[in-house]
C-alpha cells in the first residue's frame, strides 16, 4: 500500500507597498544617478570653478599683461611672476599682518559658540527642567532677528564697558549671532542619538559630565564639523561685524576690510586685487576641502542611526 504525500501549495507572498515618500525618494535617486544628471553636475562644477581659476592665473601675471589682455591669453604667451604676492603680503597693503588678524578673529569666534552650544544642546536634549520647551523655542526664534538690528545696541554696550575697538567685541558678537543656529543643529543631532545609550551610561553610574564627554561627544563629530565649517566661512568672509565693532583699526582689522578698501581706492590695480583676493580665499578653501567628509556626513547622515 502506497501513501502519497500531499503537496503543499506555496503561500503567496505579498510585497510591501512603498509609501508616497519612499516612491519619491527612489525616483529622485534614479534621476540623480543618471548620466544626464552627472553630466549637468560636472558642467556646473566646471563653470563654478572657471572664475576662481581665472583669478589664480591673473594673480601670477605681470601688471602690463593684465591691462593688455585677459587671463586666458596667458596660455599662448606664458609669463608669470610672484611680484604681485610680494607687494600684497609685504608691501603697502600689509596682507601678512591682516591675515594673522583674520586668523585671530576666526578661531575663537568658532570655538566659543560651538562650546557653549554643545552644553546648551545637551541641556535641552537630555535634562528635564521647567520651561525647557518654551526656552528652546525662544532660542530657535532668535534666528530670524536680523544682525543689522543688533549692531547699534551692541556697539553702545561695548563702548560703555570699554571693549570697543578690540578683538573681544568681534568674538562676542559672532558668538552671539551664531548661538541660536548652533544650539538648534546640535540639539537635533543629540536627539537622534538612541536614548538607550544614555540610559545604559546612567545605569553604570555615569553622571552628566561623563555622559556628555564619553558617550555623546564622540558621536557629534560630523555635526560639530558641519557647523564649524559654516561658522569659519562666515566669520572669515565677514566685513560688517568686524568693521562695525573694530572700526577698521590696523591692529584688529581683518583681510576683508583691506580688500574693501582696495576695491574702493585702488580699483584699477587688478594685479593687487587678484593676488589679495586669492590670499583671502586660500585658507577657507583648505578648511572646506579638509573637512568635506565630515561636512557631508553632518548634513546628510546625522550622528547615528537608532
């Protein structure tokens, strides 16, 4: 007697239907990864780089060649010199000293707001206190206050306490203007960190200081780098704040003040303007390229995935 084993029909599997947002994400990814999109991106990058490359070539050309022809003719009759940079850095413009001033202004104006914003963001994210949400909304709303509205009150305050015309006025002003955005960004990154990490650290007996430095701070490197690049570029290229609070004095004036003076008083000296402009952009370019990996991670990925 033979027995037959019944054949089980396969259970039909149903694929999960994509949501509207997921369908848009897939469509956007497909469009952005297409050859046409890549070609357009390369074309935009080339067009964006051409003026900077032309500025670099012009900065190394002699004065007479700059006046007679455009920078693109340098390839047919290559004649280059470093006299423009010698004049800008060590001549009457004194860009070497102003470069140091810009560096002295920028570094504290980046470190101070990041330090304060990290502490404030941790308090808003992981410490329960009365009025926390209201205070956070108030800090977030400060981003819409125009800088120009605060210039006269701050300048009056600095004059009253005797700080006008010093680096302190620029450091404090840039820190004040940057704190709302810094707190908002770092708070959002801290909230993305899984609460289980913080709870596990508390179970091990860690306090707020240990949790902040040993658990959260290593995970915030992309966020700190992203905001640091933004703040560095803003402070380095700033003219309004430095000119208002420092007064354009040679001992505290940054590069942007002298560049503005050169455009107004020496607008015909293209050889000096080109060299001076390239001296002013070389350090921000190096900073951006060196921190680009962290910058992109900070903007797109966040700190960790919970």
